[in-house]
C-alpha cells in the first residue's frame, strides 16, 4: 500500500468525508484517490482560505472534512486560522505538502517553509511531519482522532522524503534543449 492509500484509509476510518483542496502536483495521488472514491465529497477551492471556510462550515453542518494544500498556500490561510479556526476551536484537519526543502527549484517556496512550523506553533495548532511510509497510518490516525476528539485544528505535513517532492520539468527540458543545441551546433560545424 502506498503512503497516499494509507492516508486515504485513515481519513475513511475516521469518517472524514469532505475534501476541500487547492490543486498541487505533490497531492495528485490523494486528489485522484478522493475524486475516484464515492465515499468522499470533493470541492476544488480557488484559494486556501476559501477551503478553510468550506471545511469549517462542513463540520458545523455535521460532516468531518479535510483541507489539502501546499506550504505556500498555507501562507494564505493565516488570518482565517487565527480569527475563525483557533478562536472558535474548530477541528480543521489540514494535509500540507511541503515545498521549499530538499532540492527545491523554486526560490519563492523556501521562505514559507521556514515559517510554517513556527506559525503553527504560535497559533497552538498541533502538527506532525510524515517522512516514512511505515509511520503514515499510525501518525495520521492518531492526529485525526486528536483533531476531532479535542475539537482543535491539526496539520499533517507531507515531507518530500515521503512524497518524492516536486521535480522541475523545466530543468529536464532545459537539459534536453541544451543537448539538442549542442548536437545542432556540432553538426553545423561538421563535427556531428
């Protein structure tokens, strides 16, 4: 079973039915899993703070939900977390794919990753980072239970050690373009 299958099983076993997400390549295995499973109701949000409201409203209506986003999107949620989720003790479960570490190619992703854990700590939001497939089931199950039993927000951070992270296709493309240009140049000079 893959990390994403294990995580989806934990959501189902803890009656988490609504999944609001902002699309992210690292989250694709989870997004495809919830979209393909009739158990889940899915909502694609345009912004992360919109998804916070959707999931909190779902809970107030009696349905457990989860918000899936990447770390840069987490930065968009701070006001909603502080003024709604924390203030009203709402059990917002978040799954956050971690960017900005381990060979990140996009410099814009690095600053938010340095601040995500201190921000969660400052807001009093419990979080754990999933790094090994063997720990996903146990840690996810316990965190989900804690979130709903204590009516407190919680976050599962998906490390690139677990997910493989996001690779930059542009580097591969650049390398291919560069090799093609080198071959064309060599050919035009009579060396190829």
